[in-house]
């Protein structure tokens, strides 16, 4: 989010933390200052002024590079322009990496005209970060928004009825840890899904929602607590069907006796 790419955040980043944020297309950027020939005087922080991100995108002096990343259900080829090290007054003497993403074409329907999204102008606080990793992390930003929504609306993060100062800090952290464990468990375990309600849309979903995972967890927990062996029930039904279709008179008689 561009509102977080500001001086207060960039100059106070925790250790082992990299920020990827949007910036304005008319931002004023500079090259890093060259090393001074002598050690006297104040050291320069900013070098020569660079064109604005929008001017760099339109210029032929900066080549496009192609990077593959996953988005919208498949792998796409994205065109990027990269300035490995720049300086910005909001970040002070930190080296940043500038990334410009060319607009991606799309169609609302198969017969509609070709449309284009807006270009993206990004700054990364880690100039050494691999381009593919950086781009994929940016494209997954919507998953972070889904993460917040699920924790707030489904798990009730931040809604705990507590008063102690330490508890107010620990409850959201605990619920976030529970949410993470739920997602990790679903990725490790074999994919299982409960039948959807009749009123639910019939199109096949490409993702399992947090609500689906919680319902599955409840079903497994209740089945374990009630000591019901659903697998034996399914096996009995399969055996009855096999008896019904059998050509063996003895097995067929057994089926009719059973029913």
C-alpha cells in the first residue's frame, strides 16, 4: 500500500524485514552518492537526480526484463524495468531498488476488447532481493488482505473480552498463531472437503476458504469425540452394493437376507 511507503516506516524497519511498497509515478529519486575523494566535510547522501518513475517507464534508455510469476490461477510473463540502487529522501541514506511493472492486458469476456491495468511503481528496501521473489511477494499482497479479514471476521482477532494490558497484546498473537497452524495443517494433510450446501454456487472453487477448513476441523473433532467410524460405514455400503451386483447365488441370497 502506498500510504505505508513513507518516512516513518522506511526509517524504522525492524531487523530482517524487507518492505515492498508502491510510490507515486512522479516521485523524485536520486542515484547513490559517489565516494568522496577526501575524508573532509559532510558526506553526500544523494547523487545525480533520476527521471521520475513515469519518465523511466516511457523512456527507451531503460530496457524491459521478463520475469515469470503466479497470478490469477496461472503463471504469467511480466515485463519489468529495474534500477538496482536508488535513493529517496523519505528513506535517507538507505539504498532502495526501483521496480516498474508494465500494465497487464486482460479481457472482461472472451469477446470484449483488450483492456490494460495501471502500471505499478515499487520500491524495495532490500536491493539484493531476487526479482522473481520480489514480484511474487507483491502479487500475493491480496492474500495478506484476505488473511486480515479472516482473522478479524471469522476468528475474532481483536474482539476478545479482556482487560489486562499483557493479555490484550497476547490474544491477537495467539489467534494469529492458531490461524497459521490451521493453514499449515491443511497444506500438509491430504486435501479433504465437506459437501457444499445445495444453495452454494456450483462452480468449482480453486481455493479452500478458512470457513471450509474450520468446518472440516469441526467434523473431524466431533467424529473423533463421538467415536463414530465413518470408514466402516462406507465399507459396509460398498459390500452391500457388491453383494447386490454379484452373480453368485449364495452371495445374492445373502444380500436379500440382509435386506
